[in-house]
C-alpha cells in the first residue's frame, strides 16, 4: 500500500510539475495591458514583493499576481525589487516587468541645460512652476565645496554648471543635479586643459571667466577663437575688454536688467563692468560650453583688437581703431536702412 502511494505521488509529480511549469511559463510570457500609452510605475523604497506585484496588477500591467509571486519564490528567492520609477509600454510580458524591476532599470528623463545661462536662469528653467524646486536649486548653487579645490575664490557655482543633457530619475533632488553638472565640468576640464591653462598663466577660474565672456559674445563656434584672440590681445596690452555682456550680468545681479543695454549702463558701477575696469571681471558671467572653454584656452593666432556685429549674427574683426570705426559705421548704416 505504501509503495502504491509513492508511485501515485511520483506519477502525479511527473504529470503535474511539467504542467505547472508550462502554465507558469505561459503566464509569464503572456502580454497584458491595452493601448500604446506608456505607464509610469513607482516602486517606493521598502515596498514588499507582494506590494509591488499587487501594484502591477492594479495598474493593469499584468493580468494576475499569482504567476509573479510563484516565479519570485521558485526562481528568484534572493532577488529584491529596486526602488524607483519605471516606464512600461503595454502590452507587457510579466517576466519583462519582473526583470526590469529586479535590474533597477528605472526610467530616466532628459534634462537639457543650454549653454550660456546663469545659475539663476538655470534655476528658473528647471524649476518652472515649482518654486520649491527652484529655491532648492539656488541653495545647491551655493555649495562651493564641489569646486573649492579648483577655485578657492568661488562664492557660488557660476561657470561650473556644465551645460549638457542629463538623464536622471524624475524625482532627482536638485542638489544631485547640481553635483552632476559640476562633476561633468570637472570631467570636461581634464588634465590636458588644466595643463594648457597653466601654460597661459591662467587659473581654472580665469579660463572659465574668459570662456563665459566668449560664450555670451557670439553663438557661432567658428568665431569663438577670434573673440578669444581679441580678449587675450587686449589683456596683454592692458586695454579694457569693453564686453557688453559683463554689464548685463552686473545689472542682472541687481535685478535691473531690462533685456537691452542703454548708453548710461556703460557707467554702471560694478566690478563686472569691463568698460570701467581693465582685465577680467571677478568671475564667470554664465555657464559656458566646451567650445567656449576651448576657445579661451586656444585663441586664434590673430592680432585683432576689435569686433562689431554685422547684423546677420556674425561679427567683423579689426586690427586697428580706424578699421573698427569703419565697420561700426557700416553696421549703423545697415541698421538704418
């Protein structure tokens, strides 16, 4: 009788185990969900496996919770779900949802920071409609510990928030974004660029400050080494830089910039006013990109001292005051036509 029971149990196992395995495989591979709209699903820290699986079922991402629970117990007893926000696109196979959450492949959103913005402008851009987020970004902007080893004079992170597209979780704290931007700046301003700065007798702060002026003076990459040459040449002979964007920045610091400069603004009392003070301003006036940084480090081999807009986004570069005044007259005549 005992042997018959064992045989019956073995026979049942031989029949049931493959059947159960086949059923489980079909359930895990069977897609669920309708439509084509992606669904964002958040796994909060500390949520149990049961809680995560029930959440998937409640959102309609899987048909049944049982197959996922069995799969976790039978095949992945040591695995744990990773907290974060996940993006699923129906129809979704339950096993794909399982592997994505086990692997921590959280949904990353692109955050694009354009070149040439100030820290305040970046805070306003990223914190649009979110005053608390904007305020948090401004607080993180003051964390000079992120750059003080390279720039002991830094009072904030102006110039060191590298403009780029960052892929981050949706709820990334503003301080983490700021840290990522400074880390990217340090990556870009590598040993070769630091060595070149030393060859020029410039500190990292000097280079970034000059790069920020170049960034604001022209949007054309091919002109940046020429603008750099003008500024390098002027500094070498002690000539003031006469850089309009430095005055705009000074006015922005005081909340007085109206979008354009007036003649009286050229006398605005500020250490950033390069019409009144020779040499570089006290610090960067925006956050420059890689092209402007490289232009600051590698000015064109030209002896230009002047440049003026041509009205088409480009500039006319001159070596003498006479050439420059002639270019200015042509530009004014063009504007008046």
